[in-house]
């Protein structure tokens, strides 16, 4: 009588079992972007970006002193109609 095929691929030796368990425990979770899932983001959260701005535009916002990044953000909000 023939043996039924093995239904699971479980390691037979202790080292293979330990390596399989380690890989399972250290597997990085799949990254999902909450915004694409319709989940609300953290209110008031800022995102770090790199943005190239013409020198004269940057000097205009920096001329008024500290807070130039917030002023650029406000100008972009107005331009976006928000």
C-alpha cells in the first residue's frame, strides 16, 4: 500500500525548523499606505519631503525670518484651494 503524499512541507530536522520559525518571526509586514485605504491620517501631521524651489522664491519666504516653511505651506494650501 502506498503512503499518501505529505500534505505540508514541514522541516524534518531541528535546524530547518528553527530557520523556518526565525524567517516567519522576522518577516517584515507588507507596507500599506493608510491614505490609499481610506483611513484618516493623523490630524495636523506633516510629511518630510525634498522640494526644489527657485532661489528667488526661497529668499522671498526666508526674508521675513523664522517660520518661512509654514509660510510656504500656507501659500501652497491657497494655491491648492484649501
